[in-house]
C-alpha cells in the first residue's frame, strides 16, 4: 500500500482491515469523523490503519451487488486530521478506492466499482481516480480499476 508521509515523502506501512460491529458503534462519538458510521452496520466496512501504531486513518463502506456484478462504495471518509491541504499522510482515499477495486476483481466483477458522489466531488473523482459518470452514479472498471490498484498498492491485480 502506498501511504506517503507528506513532509518527508517516505513510504508508510498501513493495513486495511474489516471493522467489527463494536468498533463501528464506537465511532459514533469519534470527532475525527463527520458521518454516522453506525448507519453502515449492514454493509462491509473497512478501516485503513497506520502500522505499527494502529492509528485509524480512514473508513470505507462497501455494498456487494452480485446481480449487477459490482462493488458499490456507499461511504468513504478520511479522519479529520488527514484531510485538506495540510494533511500529514497522502493517498488514504486512493488506497481505500484501490482496495474496493481489488475486492471487485476478486469477486469476478472485472474491477467494477461504483459510487454516488456529492455534486461538488464529481470532478474530484473524475480527475483523481478516473471515475466516469453514468447518470447519478460514477464508476470505474477494467483498465482504470487495474491502474488504481497498481498506483496505490505494491502488488498486482
């Protein structure tokens, strides 16, 4: 995974792990996150943590739509201290999106990942991650999904 220290440019070790129900409920009072993550209890929620400290960097909620052969990003959020121009760690959202793409390939969905962005984030997802608009949704698949995995992870698809 390619987490980068913003000051030194050095690579940082991180891991993406499934969030337990108790952890999800505990996030309700966490001031580092704007969204109410307890509402995602029926979805697959993963956290990205810094190693070896285990510091929580961000979260992603995924919904598997096997009939549509896609993984949907229902919610994604970096911890408050890792947002904006002064963030100390780079690539947190990219690593989470790359993880969703890996999940979509492992599920046999050709890397098909979708999301419904807030209007002000449409250009951000298009420019930074290659998402293409399909009505209200945006998506990546095949080559774009592969490129995201290669950009944010050290291993191959």
